[in-house]
């Protein structure tokens, strides 16, 4: 089947997968969605005998239908290689009441590596397939993890440049150090005075700036995105939800066809949307549990049907989830509106102009697959301490949000189905939050002393991503107002 992509807002054009990956965002500001979500053509039993790369191919071949088998397998093999510090790529760790899916074994010790290791390969292949004669400029906003993972993926990739905007003071010290020490002649990192939503909104404005696009085209450049709004980011994430079920089946932890739950710490909604796509493909997921932090815009949405970003933005101990505009939710809105671009466009317009929209009762009924809740910062810290005391296992604050929300879900529902908690980052990225939860006496230490303490307490060796930034030279120190983002792009491109 030749799968095509179109905009959630009804642009009226069809795109091949490679074209959608190259563009990143549709011309009308919408997100690319497939004409249909394909069903897996292998049984879970067949998939259970495969390794991660093989499962990834079985998923991606159904979505990226204009890539040849040779092209797609080359992208996968180049992505999921020795950059990951364990052969399983995404190992499952069983602890008491849940299975933790560790997605932080890549080069930047966060789940974004799972998709951003392959996106550059998909994009460069797409450029060749579509005879692209312009240099691709990756423009992205980050709440902490996407930035470093994208920089690492695209650094020194021929025919590309990458510029990352991040909220100055709104990411962890380790996250910031990882970005501002990034090498690569084609890379730039710029802090903005504002929060992540300011950065993300600014990037969207730049993507929709027709005058800028024309000037860039004349100079030999074209924008693309590495944010989770790019379909080339979303689909690789579907693969690990398929692999998770297959692995549990292979290990004898579940019976074939047995339904399981997934708990996902969620900010921009891409990670849990990937789980939803896996379910639509035929993987027996039951409830998809959406875990929010104090910026609980998604919890409120699932509770009331009203999405309202008009609220205080809270800087929390789980900064990658400090988001009030969950961009990928638009893909779900489009689907529960009966694939209506008109309904979706109207709601996104209301979000832009009024800061809120409300779905219909019929749309609410389509959300039965989801459960939403949130964990406060105190609850998150308590969960880190509890799991360490009981299991000797250290959670990062984002994973702890998910684990705390899972407790609430079980308490409310009594559901005892086997459950996967998605572990999105290494605790080494967030030592300022983790160490006080484990050992309050050491909370006054400087960051690298805390890192050494975490190694001592956890018995887990510091990952390469941490050791390589110790003493690394700061290469990117530019900070601008959010109104100066366009000029930062022009400066980077020498225009």
C-alpha cells in the first residue's frame, strides 16, 4: 500500500512520506497525518523473535512506503548502533508493580534519542529521493532533551544545518551543558528569555513566515523540523511500543493477546500519541495513561474536554514536561473529530486567538483509550525516594511523575493489568532533583559532586554523555529576546 500524508488543517495536498519528513510542517500550519494508520502485517508471535532493529523495520515500512527496503534498513542500522550502550536498545526492567521501559540508553541519555538518531538519516535520504537542491535548515525548540538529541544527530551531517532554541533558565544544568558544548560546524544553540512555549511558538511563526521562506530559498536554504511535530520523529517512536509488547511476550511475562497498559510522562503529547498509533496498528494495549506534572493542561483536558493554556506556567523538577501547548495533541483532535480538517482548524484557531478550545461530547467519547492525571513536585520527589528505598532503583523526575500517576490510576480503578511505565531520561540528567529525594543531606553540593554521589548511591556507572561534558568548552552562549529569534536565524545563515 502506498501511504500518503496530508495536513490536519485541510491544505488539500497529498505528500509521500519522504516529502512530509522533509517539510516537517504543512504549509497551512497543520501537522502531517497518514491517510490511515496501517495494521501490522506480522503477528505479535512473529515479532517476539525479532530484535529492536527488525521490529523497527516492520513498523516503519508500513508508514514510510516510498522508502525502499534497502534505504529504510540502512537508516535503521545507522541509527540503532553502538551509540546505544546496551544491545537491546530499549531494555525493560521489572520492578514490583510495573515494567520500566528504559528509553535513555542513547547518546544523550533521553528518550528523544530513539527518534532523533534516525531522523537525520531519514531526512538526508528523503532529500536525495526528492532531488532537493537546497541546504536543509533544522529549526527546533526544546524543553531540554530534543535539543541535544537533535544536535547530536545532525552535527556535521552534509547538506544540513541545525539551530536549537531553548528557554534560558528553563532546563536542567546538565541539559544546558549538553547543548552549549555541542561541537559541529553546522550547529548553533540560542537561549531565549522566556519559557518553552515562547520558544515553540516562535519557531512555528518562523516556519509560517512566507517572506523568510522566499529569502531563504533564494539563498539556497529550506526549513525543516526536528521537533516531534515531524512525522519522521513520531513514527520511530511507535516502534518501541510494538517492541515492548513483543519483548514481554518473548520473555513469557504476558500471554499472546493479553492486554497491557502504558503510562507515559507527557508534555508535547508525541510520546503517548505514538503509543496510541501502536494500539491502532493492532498491539493489545488497553489503557494509555497520560501523566502530567504541575503544568496539568492535559489532565484538565482529559477531565473536562476543555484545553486551556491560559494559566500560570510553572517551572518544575521535570522541565521537559513544562509545556502548556501540547503540539501533537492536534493529531488526536483531528482523529477524534472524525478526520475533520475543518473542525481541527477551527479549534487550533481558537487556541491561537483565545488560548482555549472545547471538544464536543461525541469527541469526548472517542477518548476512552486514555486516562489522565498528574503528580505534584512533592509527590514526584516522594516517589523517587520510595522506589529507591524499596527497589534500589533510581528514577528521573519525569519517570517518577509517571510512576506516581500510575499509583493514582490503580487506586482509582483497581485495574491490575500488567503495565509498562515509560522511563524517558536517565536520573543523571536531573541530579539537582534526584539527590535531594534520595539523600537530603547532600542537596547543597555542586552538580558534578551530585553526579558522583548518584553513582555511589545507585551503583550505576556515569554514562558517557555525562563524563564528556565535564570541563567541556562552552561553544554557544548567545541569548536573545523571543522577538529576536528571526534575526538569530538570519545571523546563523549569514543572510
